[in-house]
């Protein structure tokens, strides 16, 4: 392999000695400085040169070993299948940030720890690629093919690119389109992770998918309100802890109502009073808390009973409790089966 690569490398070095330098400047103002063979920019910033170069994969591998940090490279539709962009023997991987990889063939590529942040991977083919620990934060992942790719430790970022852009957009139509694209990206990531057995990440992407769908619903509508309520209540069925917290808050809230309005125990009304001591009121609240727990869980021992208006309140809590416990069981089973 080395014997095959070295002649190409020497050819590149010879061409660099006889050509001008690329005027392209990165975001930090640093010039590219690469050789200009044809056109205005160097090979990597002139997309036509990449598309017409049959040996672009070999040249890019050699170039990456030399420069390590690549910025805004134009690699759209390039055939890079099986390319090795792993910084062997080093803790830090190569970077290929802010680059255009639209429809690029990266099938079976080795991209371990490669920084692809802010790059466009739109409709790129990464089937079977080793993406372990790669950085894809704020990358355009619309239509990307990730079937059978190694996804361990990938840095996805807090939100996908389209969601970030949607939050910044001012035109309603533009926001709608971006939220729709973000929903597609999250759906694709959810399906890929589900197929590979990454249950937790699949659940995370499903929740983001549903949030993007909610943003496409008219703001002042019942459907959007119910969708938001479901997110707060359970994270769209992906966050059982929210259900537990909701249950605790519900039990405490109803316990306060029982303590203020009173419940009956062996014919004696139990309620708090401002004329009684702290310890007396605390004991009454604990008894009402007990009644709230057995009502929420629909146990109903019958030793403490509601009276007057607390009957309707207790019935409401029992209904909420039965509904909440049923949802919690379904969510837990869903997590286990994953």
C-alpha cells in the first residue's frame, strides 16, 4: 500500500512547487494556502476539480495526513467509498468541518473521531461506515443514509441543524419548512438507532421528532395544547421519571385540598386549623396524605372517607391516578422491550 501511495504524494508535492496558493479564507481569517492547479481556488475549494478527479479518494487520504484540519472542502458527489480518514496513533481525529459532502459516496468509510461539525451530509451514503465517536453536531443530516453504520459515541449535538435554523427564522413559511425537515431528520435517526438496538437514543430522537411535529401545528389549537401537555406529562412516553414527578405532585396537591376541606375517619372530620399547633396540623396533613395516596392508587381501604365536596375531588384524583398508572406501566414495558 505504501509503495502505491508514495508516487502520488510526490506528484502532489511537485505540483505544489509550481502553482500559486489558494486565496480561500476560513472563518477565523486564516488563508487556505493550498496549491491552485486550475481555476481560482485549490483542488479542495474548487468543486469542479473534485468531481472530475478519479483519484480524489487517494489524494484526500494523503492530504489529510499532512494538514489534519480541513475546512470548507467541496466534496459534493465525490466517490470516497472505503476512504480511511482516521488519525492513526493520535487521540484527536481529523477535522472536515463546514464542508460540502452532498450525495458523497462514503459507503464503508473509516471516519473514527472525524469532526464533521457544520458540514453538509445531505443525502450522503454512509452505509456500513465506521462513524465511532465522530462529531456530527450542527451538520445537515437530511436524507443521510446510515444503515449498518457504526454509531457508537457519535456527538449529535443538542439539536439538529434544521431545528436550530427554525428557531432563528422569522418567516412563518420558512419556520414551517425547517421544522418539517427537522422532523424528517429525527425520524431517520430514530429508525436507524431502533434498528441497531440503541433504545435510549431512539427514544430521545422520537421525542425530538414529536416536538418538531408539534411546532408545525397552529399555536392556539387544542391539538397543540394536548401535544404540549403530553410532552410535559411523559416526554411523549419516553420519560417515565416525568410521570413519577407528576404523580407525586398530584398526590401532594390533593392532600392539601383534603387537609383544608376535611375528610372523615370513624365519624370524625380530619382537617387542619390555624388555631391548632404545628404538630397537630402536621399529623392531620399526614393522614390526609395517606388518604390521597390510597385514592390515587385506587386502593380505597375505606378507613378514611371523603365528605361533602371532597367526594368529587376524590373521584377526580382516582380517575387521574388510574390513567397515570396505566400510562406508566406501558412506558416501563416499552423501555424493557427495547
